C-alpha cells in the first residue's frame, strides 16, 4: 500500500501574520556593489496592469526570437527629492544612527563622523512627490531611506552630500531590461477564518459537538495545556510587507500617452508623469506605494534591452 503524504496547510514562513506598521515598506539589506557611488533604490505608485508584445530574448527559451504577449504592471514614478543624509555606526548590538543632516548647514556632522571612522553605512533620505501626479489623492510625500553603494566610504559620503536638495529620476538608477526586487504592502483583507487564511480543509458536516463547519478540529492535546502558535486560527489576512525578487523592467516612459488605455486605468485614471512597466504582477492594490531596488540575488539572469513591438491601449473598463 502506498504511503500517504499530508503536508501542513499554509506556510509558516511569514508568521506572525500581523498588520504592517506603515504603508512605507523597509529594506533591511541592499545588493553588494563595488564601483563608483550610486543610489540603490526608488519608489513610485501602482497604477494597474496591461499587456504588451515583445520579442522573447531569453536564451534556450522555446519561443526565443518570437513575439510573445507579456502582462506588465505600470508604476508611476515622479521624480523623488533628496531631503537628507543619515550615517550609521555598527556595534555588537547592530546598527545605530549616529549622524544625520537635513540641510546643507548640517553636513559637517556627517563629514566629522566619517573622518573619525565612526560610519559603517550611509543612506540618503528621499521623499516622493505625489502632488505631481493625479492618480494618487494626496500631496504629502512618503519619506524613506535609500542605500548608497560604492567602494570607499569617504566617496559614498561625499556623493550622498552632493545629492542634497536635488531631484532624482528612476532612469538615473535603473535601465530597461534590468532585474529588480519589488516591495510593497499587500492588499488588506481584514480578519478571516482559518479556511481562507491558512487553506485548511472543510467538511460538509459539523465537528462533533463543536457545532462548527469552517473550523479546525481541535487546538491540540489536553496536556500540555498550551495552544502552539503553529495551530491555524482566525486573524489578520493581508496588509503585510512582501518582496518579489527578480522582476524585470521592460519599459520606461516620460508621459502616459503611449501607455494610457481608453478611459484610463481602473480606479486610477490617466498616467501623466514618468512611469515604468514591470513584467508580471506587483504586490498591493492600486495607488499603493511601491519600492524597487536592484536585484539582490539575480542568479544567472542577464540584463538585455527588450524589444517592444506593441502596447495594448484597449479599455480596461470591461
């Protein structure tokens, strides 16, 4: 008789499934980078999805060299402004902010900390400018830290200081065809039961004297009298930070004229600023803040400039 296998329902990898504290996701690591100082991230707002036709440029693909239809997510990326610089020192308890500057008069603190050898990492503080777009109904920008990569700490510090007060566009950091990581807060679904939250099985009848249908059979043994955290129970579903690795940038644009469908994108409207088309889906609902960084584990992916033949402008209204 064959041996049956019954894996547990639902992944425990993201436990505890709590609500995110902020809609601005955080990066705790950045790609290793050697060379001239450069920024390592950007942010925009999710618009919606469409599709385009491109030439398949993946080697050894069955459709290599042929035209294929690819779903893409449009993210509107107005220029971001560098509003500050922050330096970190590291000890046995982790990283701690030791010097920061929010104006050109305060940069002496950063330089003094760098000359004293106290800095282990340097970041620029950047702010989005949603007032420049019409799809997101807010004017106050989201503030976040962006990594600055490079060989020399002194060069990274001076590069970060030189960016103070300037506006940065995404095409100054990324190229078409490049692989990136995308991070966002997923769509919140509120409180849900264990069937939808964990994917456990349901039964037609009730669980004995419990009188419940969409419920687990029991919480565990009588002894020890303790409910383990691995037991699938009801609770928060969605509105959690998620990162998708090795997404590909297929197209940059400076206006929405070549991407806007008839009638605009559903629940968003028209794209009027810079945008980027990312292959596949992206976490979060429409208008959600999306952060991108260079791929931290690209594997064997090779950056190639995609050849776009056609972009769908058909109405998304149904």
